[in-house]
């Protein structure tokens, strides 16, 4: 007997599919510019020295006492350390912590954080529509759609000028359904690497308040814009905590989805958090209880190893400094690679100045799908069809090869 209903092949994940093609390619010069995971100068994954030291403390010094389940919304010490780390550097954030106006929950990294907030909003928020930048990280659409929230687009990147399409962005938001959700990338926008300026954020936030939108800030690359995680919080988090605290009627609540995958290199440890800010501590208690009710039947509780690493790093002054050094090192290398690529590109063929304006792990080159396919077939250089390069795949060893290949395909 067969009780299955018509199961077809699901479309493969584009980025992971690209890695498979890369692995199969016998060309010794091949370059993987697909996956957004940091690689060192030798092209190898990098365990941050601060993370290794935290693990040594957990195991050798016995800071890790057990492998018991953590509570449904995560480890208490982790949640308070991360809340302080994210909100405790700004005067309004400090007040929000003191007044218990923030829900903090440990989640299964950034994706889990987005999914949990999307599920919560689907259950308890009246407008089930979320505006997202075009383009955005493709999984954003899946996460929200699968949680019952309809994705909608706001213009973001102008491919003709390789700059932020601020006029159309504001025009679209100005017509957005009242009360809709809006997803914002806090810094190092994926895939474009292009962030709004402080003035542009002000304009965006003004429309958000006008249309009563609910902002969900996705912070997956905290630290990679300036090299300093605290400075990276600056623009959007500071502006939002201030606006919310001073004028809660303008911005009654917002959410923040945070991940330690990239900035601590804890990819597979699945360590992140979701925060929800609201003016009423009573509402915060209710939301906390509803989050528990939501998570318990989904995955019961988050994993414990990554959160212990984060806890040790954030609570140990010396280790915290050493981690900041590691983040700066990652950012410096990515910036060096970006400059190296820029310097080796032929500027008589095309204007590449936008590469210098972009931040973080990605470079949105503006190369067409045909050009990306040519890079793949003729040079074994694997980037996504939309022209995005993950700069982590480039180093001093291959930067010339990549730039010369680009010069050849755009000729
Ligand atoms: N948001 C964005 C914009 C991302 O690029 C990523 C990772 N590629 C994530 C969220 C989630 O990452 P993770 O679940 O590994 O923390």
C-alpha cells in the first residue's frame, strides 16, 4: 500500500549545490566563492583562538559542569550576558534592560531566531505580511513563508548605479500595508554588502513609524562592517532603542535576531538569540510565556555547547578582548581581499568603485548570470548566479587569478 501523496523532488539549495559542483571539479585552481563561511589565508576554516581558549576553560579548567538540558528559552546566564552585550552599551538599551522591557531567548542560531519570531508573529500579530529587501538572503523568504507569513519586497539595490535604491525603497514602504512586518539587515547586507547610511536609516525609520511597521532586525554579521561588534550595533540598534524609549507611541516594539555563527565562527554550534522589545513589562512576561509554549513542541530547548562558549567569552574580560581581536582580524583580511580584488580588476572595462562601498563577507559584483556561468565553466570559479562573491574564498594566493578571470569574462 502507499499512503504518500505525490512527493516530487524539492529544488536543491542553490548555495550548497554550488559547493557540491566545486568539490567535484578536478581543476587545481578552482575557487569557491559561494558559501558565506570564513576561510583563512590558506583557504581553511578557522576556529577563533578565543573560542579555543574558551573551550579549554570549559574542559580543562572544568567550567563545564554538566551536559544537562538548558531551559526552553536557553541558558539564563547566556541570555543575560548576550542581552548586556547587545543592549548594555547604549544609554537607552541600559534603561530597557533595567526596566525589563526586553525578551531574550537563546535560539538555534540566526535561522532559528528568525523562525521563532516569525512563528510567534504568525500566532499573535494581526498582519501576516513581511517586507524584505530585494534582493535578500534567499532563506528569509522560506523561513517566513513556512511560518505562515507572506513575504513582500521593497526595492533595495539599483543594479544600474550599484547603489541603494533609496527613493523606490521609501516609496514602496510609504504604500506598505499598515502594521506590516519589515525585515532589516543591521549591517553587511547579504547579498549586496551595501548598507544604508545614517541619514538613510533615519528616512527608513521615519516611514516605518508612519506606516506603523514592525521592524525585525537581522544581525548575522555583527562586527564585520567596522571590525568592532559594538560599533556595528551603532547605527540601527542605537537609533531604534532611542526612538522606542523616547517615543514608544512611534515605535511600540521591535525584534532583533542575532547569530554568533559568523562573528565567533560557531556555525555548526547553532548559537544565537532573539530579542523582542516592548514598552510594557507585563506584555514582555506574556510574550515570554508564549515563546516557551511555541518552542517546547518544536525543539524543546536549544543546544548547550555554543552558548557556554559565548558565556565564557563575554564574561571574561581578557578573553572578550581577545575575541574582539579575532573579529578585527577576520574583518581586516576580508577588507584586504576586497582591495586586492579591486586593484587587480581592469577599470578600463567597467567601473568597480561599488566594491569599495560594500562591507562584510560579500561583494555584489554586478556580474551577470552569463558572466558568472562563464567564470564557472572557463575558470572553475564558483559564485552564485546573482553575481555575489563570498570574499572568504579569496586570499593572496588566488586574488590575481580571480581578478584576471573577471577581466577576461567582462571583456
Ligand atoms: N541572516 C543572514 C542575512 C544570513 O546571511 C545568515 C547566514 N547565512 C543567517 C541569517 C543565519 O545564519 P545562522 O542560522 O547560521 O546563524
